[in-house]
C-alpha cells in the first residue's frame, strides 16, 4: 500500500482536474534536429518519493488525472539505476479514483526496460495510451536524425504493447522533409504508418533550429515539396484515425470527464485515453459509463448508459 507522505515545505498547487507532474528534466542524448539536450542539460531523474508525494498532493487537492511528464519519460531512472516501470509500480496502490497518463517515450530508451515498462502499465488506473514517436519510417533518415533505433525496433515495441493491451491507443510523431529525405524515404514513412495504423499522428514540417547539427546539413528539401508531403500525409493519417475510431462504435467505457467541449458538450477520456464528446449534462471530474454510438477522426461520441 502506498503511504501518503508528509507535505514538502513548499507543496505544489494544482488547479483543476488535471495535474501535470514532471518526473525528470533534461535528456541523455541529442537528436540532430533538437535543442533540448544543449538547452536543458543532461538527464536528471527526480526521486520517486518526491514524485509519489506530488501525486498524493494532487489527489488530495481533488485532481483526477495525473499526467507524468518529461522530455522522455522512458529515460526515467537511467541515471539513478531505476526505470519507468519501477516508478509506475510504486504508484499502483495510491488510493482514490483517478487515472494516470504517461507522456512521450523515445523508442531507444523504451527498449532498455521494455518488459518492466509494459508491466508498469498493468493497472486499471493507468491509461492504456502509448506516445511513441517514430519520426521517420526510413532507417537511413533515422540515423541522420541520431534517433538510435530502427524501424524494426519501433515495430517490436508496438507489437509487445498491443499483445499485452489490445485496445491501447497509439500516438506517434513524424517529421516531414528532413534534410536529404528522398521521395522513396518519404514513401517508406507512408507505408509504415499504413501498416501500423496509429490512432494519432502528429505531423511536423522540418524546420532548422539554431544550434542543431541538422541545421548545417546539406540537402535541404524545397518548401513546396515539404508542404505537399505534409498535406498528403495528413489526409492519409486522418483516414487511418477515422478507421481506428470507428472500431470503437458499440463499445462501452468509463469516461473521466476532464473539460467543457464546444456547444455545451463535455469532453472525457476513456480507459485508453480516447477523447469522447458527451452531450448530456455531466460534471467535470466525474467518472461516467458511456457507450459509443458514433465517432469522428479525432474523437468518439459518448452516450450515457
């Protein structure tokens, strides 16, 4: 049983239903397009006792959704002989009715403790939601990005999570138009996404950031080509997202109501972190049973049952 610790001298104040809690700062490696490591320094994982204390404090203040955040949550503990899976296990027995969302995990660091992390997700209070950026579906581009994993390794992680949690929501990120990216390499990304069928794809057009290795790379892609690739990929991913959401029609969930929506609706999150629009009157912070009669590319429609 997880014990509520005594408050720190300066307790954090959380306002609302959602509590973002940082578990680490900095980064242990440097992607060629990213400025995080030079800007924020090396990885520093916060002590698990302090994280537990923050979680317990948030719950006492009435928060219902805990969001564990970091530049890369899967890096947690790599500097302290611990890991994300162990941290999640310490939170399993925290009392109360709430849910925990795990932030972005880099495939490279996820592989280091894959089994432990997957086991750490094995709790009904943890959203079955995996944010695992691929960035490119081509191994040569990934090398130039200094991502330190391959497409095959990304697929391995996805398969192992889906084997354990068949209804898990997969979110990924893609950078379009990285220097030297050929039409064939871009097509490899398209084919990968069609194969994996992520629920969510965050598409970014490459832009050179000062102080990064990628800024000095030759082979910049023309702006109109990048725009066209981005436009094409957006259409494809929207269709995939709709297809994935339509699979939830007829299913029943318990949604945590997190915010007001448009036109006097409410927005909640299912057990797998799917956004669900509820037209009936509910209370923010309430857990409500719903059935899914309809869906769009970016949300499910929920009807109270």
